[in-house]
C-alpha cells in the first residue's frame, strides 16, 4: 500500500477496513470524551505520549521481530477522533525487519504491502491509552500513522529505540555521504558520536555503525587538511574507548601516524586505542590493519624526542607495574606486531627472491645439493676433440682410486653466484648438507658418516649481504629492541621463547648481521633462564630442523662471536636435564666440529662434552676418536680431564699407543693458530688425509702442513690459502697426490710451482684465477694428472 497517500476520512466509510473482527486484538474503547474537534496528537486526556524512559534500561538492537500492525490514513488533526472511535479494531500480525533504509515485512501484504522508508517517517513516539492501555509505538508519515503494538512495555521500548536508531543512522549516512562544508560535517560527526554514546541500546553495532560511516567518509575524501584530520580524530575518540577502529579508519590513523608522528593526537587519542587492541584483540589475521595501525603507532612513538625511552615506557605500561602481566593477550599481540614489522623490512628482498628467475635457479641449485647428488668429476681433455657433456665433464681415463680432495659426499660447487636485485646481493654458499650423517648416526663401520660430514658446519641458509634503506633500518632497530625488552620480563619469557622457537623470521633476516646481532640478546636471555621450559626452546621444534641452538653455533648463519653464545647454551642445557646420551648423540651428529673447535680454544664446557662423548662411546670411528684425543691434549684443562678419563677408561690409552689418526678434518672457522695448536698436541706421522675446507686458514699454515710427511690428500676448498703457501708445499710435500684449491685466491704465480709435484693425480682449481696458458703448462709437466677441475676459470 502507499504510505504517502492522504486518504482523509475515506477510510472511516470503508467497512472492510473497520469491520469488527473478534479474532483481532482490540485497541479498546476510550471512556473520556474528546475536548473539541481540534485536538492534536498530544492533546486531551484520551491518550498520552510517552517520552523515553531515563531509568537506565538497556536494550539490544532489534533487527527483526513479530509485532501487531495497524495503519490509519488521516489528516494529522483527526488522529484523536480516530483513536476514540469504536472502529479501530483491525490489527495484522507481521514479522518486520529493520533494514538499513526501511521497515519491511516478511509477508508484504495488507498494511505492510510496501516497505516504509525511514526517510518518510516524520515522527516517532510512544503511545498509550488511559482506560485500555496498549503498548504501542506511533510512526507518523505524510497522510497517516502506523501503529505498532508490542506484547509488553519492555518490548515496546526496544522497538521504539531500535527504530529511532535506524532512522537517525539512515539520516547521518545520507548527510555524510555527500559533504559540502567540512565545518558542517564535523558538527554532524560530533552529533553522531553523542547519539551513539547516549543511546540506551547495548549492541556492538551501536558504536561500529558510526565508525563505519565516518570511515567511509574519510576513505572517499582523502584530501583533508591536517587540522581536519585532528578534529575528526578528536571527535570520534570517545567511540574508540571500547571499540576497535574499522579497517578504513585504521588506514586513516596509519596515515596520520606516518605524516604527523609528533602530533599530540598520537599520544592522547591513539594510546588508549592501541592499548585496547593489544589487550583484547584475539586474531590479527581477521583484521591485519589493526596490526598495521599498532605498528605505525609504535613507530610514531619512536620518532618523538627520546623515542626509544617512550617506547620502553609504553611496553612497561602494557605489562603493568606488578611482576605478573594481568593481560594474557598482550605478549602474543606484541610479538605478532614485531614479526610483521620485521618481515616488512625484508619484503622487497623476499619478493625479489620469489619472483626473480635467477634466484629461482639458485634455489633449485640449493635443492639439488640438498638432495646430495654430486656431479661427476671434471677430467682432462683427450687429445682428440669430444662433445662436451651437459655437466661440463670430460673424460680422459677411468677415475683413479683416490677421489678429488673435496669431501667425497659433497658436490663440486660452482663459484658464488651473485645476483643484484632490489639492493640485495645474494651469494650462494656451499651447502654442505649433513643429511646422511643424521640419517646414519655416529656408528662405526661402513655405515658411519664421513669425518668431514661430522666436522664441517653447513650453513642452513644462503649468505645474504643486505643493505636496508634508512627507514627500514629504523623499523628493524625499533622492533628488535621491543623483542629485547619483552625478553627482560620474567613472566613473559617462557611464552616469548615458545613463540620464537619455530624461528618465525624470513631467511633474509637470519642472514642479516645487524638483525641477528640485535636478536642475540634475546637468545642469551633464553639461555640464561634457569627454567627448562625457556632454555629448551633454544632447540629445534622437530628433528632435522634448525633451532636457535644451531643458528648461533660456530659456522651457523647467525654466529658472530666464535661460539661464546653456543658454549653458554650447551652449558645450560648440559646443566639441566639434557645431560643425556641422546643430547650427546645430537651434538656428535650435528655440532661435533664447533665443539672440537671451542675445546681446542680452551672452553671447559666443550672439553667436558668431548670427554663425555669418549666415555659414553658416542664416537666409534677410530680416526675421529684420535682427533678428539689430540684436541683434548692441546690445552691444559683438556689434558687434565682426559687424564682423569683415562684412569677410568684404560682402553683409550691403548688406542692412543697405536699411533695418530690417518684422517683429520678441522672444524669450520678454524684458524692458523687452531691448526698449529692441534698439530702440536700429539703425533700425526700417520696422517694421510687432511681437510681444511671452509676454515679461515691462510698461507701461514703451510709451515705446519710441511711437517706431515705422510700427507697424500689435502683439501683447501674455500680458504684464504694463497700463492706463498703453494710454493712452500711444492718444495716439501712431493708425495701429495690429491689437492683441492677450489675457491681459493691462488693465481698463476702459485699454481706454476705445482709443476714440481709429480705425484699429483687429482687437482681441483675450480673458481680460481687460473689462465689457459698456465693450465696447458701444468698438463704438460704433470704426467700423472688424470683428474682436474677447471670450471669457472679462464681455462674452462
């Protein structure tokens, strides 16, 4: 039906409209007579208009419900007469829905054939009669009245307040949809906020609807002045005390934090909002802009004078003055904000890694190495030309019994691949995977892993040389400091350790020296904590995956202190319940090299570890046992502990009397001094195979190498061994058969001196400064040379 038509008094003559129906609820007869013909809606004792009750009752916002409806078309002045008549008897039951723009019925027939738009409602009042009170709400529209009859007064008031709210929100949405003058808009916003704050309705949407309207307004009008920004923020501040800002409003707040971080609005208005987010937010994944707003707020605090002190005070306020934080959601929310901020610092690098074809090739190359499928060795050319194999390997003769001096289980890696992309320099390192060692364990016999696999430290990640932009550098410093502050609270430390145990940082961050240096403080706090639930989180989440224990070990991607932190971690773990054979087995499989290196430098904890490995028979390989014994004897503390061990283990003395080891591998990061200390600790007259791969030795160590008369295989892969050392070796080690110089700084001047080493049968010069002329000269002067690698040189 048409609510806007004015039927005058025609409906009084409509018998169908006013027929008596016993089945319909009766409005009742009025006992008091009318006082004149010009009584208005609120005049006369026949009825009274009820104003909103201020008793403090709270109501839930209605979205739909069942109610009785009666519609009367009339001029406004005749309503009193109609109400006193005996003809107002017909009521229709309807299930009404309060949409955003109108009042509609689920069964659009009868009185509610057409929806009633909120814009057509001129007045909204409570209505009752003296002699026969009914719980009614009166809606006046041009040409008539809609009466809604509820079952009781509470339900009537609920309908009244809900309709009033829907009507006002509809009006504000239209007014603020097309703003003309911002001073008027600001006034309307204040009125809207006041309406939401004073409404008796208790519903989440009561505060969210105004925020959504204002959020839409700001999203459609981005060219606002700074003063307009601040005025709007101050106006809506009361609504934010108990409500999270919607996404578009978060964007507006983020923009203000970035553009005006020193504005007083940030401190006075945003601080309680962010505090509420951190205390009550349950899942940033559902609203990531809340996390972004919190991040931008913290960065704005950091821009203030003494910014980090302000951030510290904010973090302390979130924890509270007591020793126990009363809000369990604060810590995980702060950690989530920190992780997202740190990730954003490396986002350009991560995108480059994910999208760049060259980097994909690098990753594929790493994966191939992880699968441990070594390529065939590169061999000398035959006199007659041959078609090169796809792998760049050419055959001259069957391979000799002695392999290349590179680790037998490791492929010969190409030179470091350098890719420039978005200010990131990616250098692919050798991936010396110890998967076979982990799989087989440190047992004896043929199934035992190679000594090189046990001692070489294989970086878990590719080395990244990263230079962050200035802004990203500030962001990283700010949120790394927050993680450090979080680790200082005793009650937060267990949960923080658990959250960081899976290492939730991108590999670019873990390979960035500044980040790992900042995070080192957090790891130290975990290691120093006496509680097992904290320091056990230093270990990996599951077997085969690196944890902080591995990353900060010597040779690990985050180690920058020669293993001091690693030693303290081992000390606390050994002092706890980890002094077990299982933990020692894990160290023997994955961290034997770092343990031996630190023991060689006199670390008492590592000396104790090596003694326990011998005592518990963790290491069964004889060469490895002899190397451990030599390491222990190289320092006073190690010698003392080893003598005590020998008093309990007589068979160790018998093992040592049989002579020194035939194979020896120095751990990664070892220096010339470490090599000299080790070789001076005992007899190495039987040593035939020595690997110094991936250590920090230089040509100076040649003075020690020439004292090994039985040496036949020498691996100098990726060391700083140069021409001077080669010349010394060529004069004293005439029986050397296998030499690996891959990725060393040797040049033609040193390589030419190798022509005097007639016993050489395998020579690796991959990625050196070898020239074609020197290569031809060596082939002519070394008749026994049957296996050579010259890839990535001028001779290739």
